[in-house]
C-alpha cells in the first residue's frame, strides 16, 4: 500500500511538471531567441544611424559603433556591395530584402542575422547586417532548461518525501487495524485500537473496538453461564439422583412418591436454568413476589439433611410482620442455597437464617459459628475458578443474582461470619 501511494503521488507530480514545464521550456527558448534578435536589431539601428551620413555622401564609414563580443557588423551600399565589416562581399537574400526597405532576420552561415535599411526619407542608401553566433543563445537556453530541470527534480524529490510521509501516516493505522483484527480473530477480546487522527480510520477503529467489547462480553457471559449452571445444578442433581436411588433400593416403596419428588426437583432445576439464562443475557426474569414461608420451607427441606449429616443444626429466626419483597422466589432460593452451602463447606456450628426488616429493605442473614473471615470483602465476591480454594464462583453468582433483582449481598460481619441479603421492597 505504501509503495502504491508513493508511486501514484510521484507519477502525478511528474505528469503535472511535464504539463507545465514543457510549454514553459518552449516559451523560454522562444523568449531567448526573440531577445537575441531584438538585441541584434538594436545594434543594427545604432550602426545605421551612425553611418547613414557617410553613405549619403558616398563615403566609406570610417568608424563603426562599439558592439558586443561575438557580434559582427557589416555595412552595404545601395548596390549591395559591402563597404565595411566582415560580412559576405555581395548582398545575400536578407540584405536584398532590407535594401527594399524592410527589416529582415534569419540565418547566414549558421549565425543569427538581422538586416535593417539605411534610409533618408524615401531614399535607401544601404543596409546594416548584424550577425551573432547561435551558441550564445543556445547556451542561455540550455542554462534555463537545466535550472528548470533541477527545480523539477527537486519538486519530484519533495513530492516523494511528502508522499512517503503521508503513506506512512495512512498505512500505519491500517496495518495496526489489521493486526488488531487478527488478534480479535484469534480470541483476544481485550484488543483496543489507537486514535489515528484520520476520521475514516478512527471510525473503523471504533467499530472494531465495539465489536471486540461485544464479543468479549458475549464469550464471558457464555463462560459464566456454564460455570454458574455447573455450580448451581450440582447439588439439585445429586439430590434427585439420591432420591431415585433410595426409592429403587427400598423394597415395596411407593414409587409415586419418589416420582413426585423427582418432578418437583426437575421443576426447580428448570427454574434455576431459566434464572441463569436470564442473568447471562442481562434480562433478569422478574417473577411473582417472594412467599417467605414457602421459600424458607424449601430451604429447610433442601438443607436439613446435608447439615444434619455433618452434625450441624439449621435454625430459622423470623421477625413478626416483616414486609414482603419483590425478590423472585427462584433468585431468593438460589442465593440462600449459595450462602448455606458456603457455611457448610467453610464454617462450623449452627447455621442460622434470620429474616428481619431493615429500613427500606427486607434483610435475610445467614451466619454460622465458624472462624473469622479475614479476607477483603470484595475479594470474597470475586469470581474464581471452580477448583480454587475458597468460595469459588458461588458468592460471586449470589451477588450477581441479588443485583439483577435490584438488591444487594454484603458481608455484614466477619466475626462471626454473617452474610446479609438486602431485598428491595415493592414500590
């Protein structure tokens, strides 16, 4: 691209110089030739004026006026015979034309020649022939052409330098744009372009930046959905599997009870997947208002068994006359599941779920008797890989669910560990 820009610019400069320079060179040559003839005619006029008196008296001119080096002056009488100077002895065509009363110019013996008549009124007494070597005018023409050629070459060189600089200015941002597009195609969605100062290229850069940002956000959401779904579905699927296996292992068991329980778990899984999909698309599915009693009952059913197996009680404390919240039952259940699972994995002692009123929100606390949390609260809610030590992606997902529903999830106290879900009240 750079070579094409430079080549086209230099070609345009050469064409412009030729279109302007060739006529100018021809005009300069004509000017120098015309100037030489004017100078020869001036010399001839001065000589004719000086010798006219002698010729009218039929005397030979004694002294000719001074003239420039390289210029020869000859005087002819009315009969065409040379009476002075170094010209041809007899008048040629130019001299004969001048003896008829006209100023004549042309070439004589390879020299420029001008002939003017010597007259006194209507009487032609003779003619003055002035010649000069053509080499002088040719040298002047050559010097002017060389100067013009030098200027033309300088103009082409300047055009080349300017074109090279402009080509670099145009090509560099396009080359960077190409490299950025290749990085984006390779999966680097953090790529960002630099401002080039050229409106059209900056528009392309901005479009590529927006595309990279959208693709990066889309891929990140897909990864987050995969991790969130894996995290949130593991426990319900395990419970569903254990329930079905227990029903099959018990002789004479009523399988309809196990099937109804499995259907209930399947519906819960479906709601969980729908909630995660809505969260990944940034379009939270706001459902019906939270039925606090039903939600806490479901939490008790899901977690009494796992906590009892670990020798840890689950306790609920609900204040009277707490306000109802606009938090969806699915989101509330998932957030509480994450908090209780976190207490089971990393805490100890009694797990307490407290429901209370807190100014313009409904507060749900989940606490245990585990060791103090010394980590930075923001670090606790930072998404980490599934196999990392600590809270993994659970707390990060729970906070995202709460924020998607218009609420907040915070670490209210570090000793003992207590997380608080602040659910907004309906307006």
